C-alpha cells in the first residue's frame, strides 16, 4: 500500500506524521486490497476561527475510492474522527463483498473449474401420467384457481393454442399474461 501524508498551509511535525501513518496502518485489518492511502492535513481559517481539515483518500482495488473529509479545532481530533468514518466505510464495503453471491466463473476466479463429466447413472427419470397434467382451457383454469387456496398461478392453452398464465391478484381478481 502506498502511503502519502501531506500538509497544506501547515507544517507537519514528526508526531503528526507518525500518528497519521499509524491510523492508515490500522486499515489493513479489513483485508481489502488498498492500493494507496493519502492523507491531506491543512490549516483553515474561517471567520477568524482557526481549525484543521483532515482528508483521507483511500483507493481500493476495482476502482473504488473512499474520500472522507473532517474539520475540527484540533488536528488529532480531526484525524480521529476522519479515521473512524473511513473504518466505517471500509467495514461496510467489506461486508458487501463478503455477502456477494458468486454468479459466474469470472467471479470465482482463475482457480474455478467447470464440471467436466456428468454421469447418467445418478439421474433417474420418473414417467408421469399425462391424464393428471393435461393442458387446461380458459374455463378450467379459472375453476382450478378458485378451487385451490395455495396455488397462485396456473399455465393453460388459450383458444389459439398459445400458452398463457393466469394468476390471482391481491384484490381477489384474476390477471392474465
């Protein structure tokens, strides 16, 4: 991880640099691929009041960047508040990555392998009686949906031979696709 600590309109002392460096080092516990972390500490004066602005810029792998800016009268307090906000953002990002479900081989990485052989010995085909699953017409579909409480939709053939779906709506009426 590249670290950069910069002072604007403000002379950085060695204790401030080591404090900021320790704060940046504490971010490694989230096990994220942090490419670089920049800290910009600047002195500001608004309406006659002196203060310090601390800005943390964290560049993560996959083009994610976290920028946190904190203003306070004390430089250490500004760094503490900013680093807590950075930690909160990194924790959320880490949780998001951890909860992500893998959907493709590209998400699995280079170690992923496709199933090379499919054995037909394990597959069992069970024949079904066609009389039980004959195609329904419109009137039979309405009667079947009215009679059953559990079923929410039914597929049937319309008069033109097209497959249609009839479903129960929340208001008790029937919808048709």
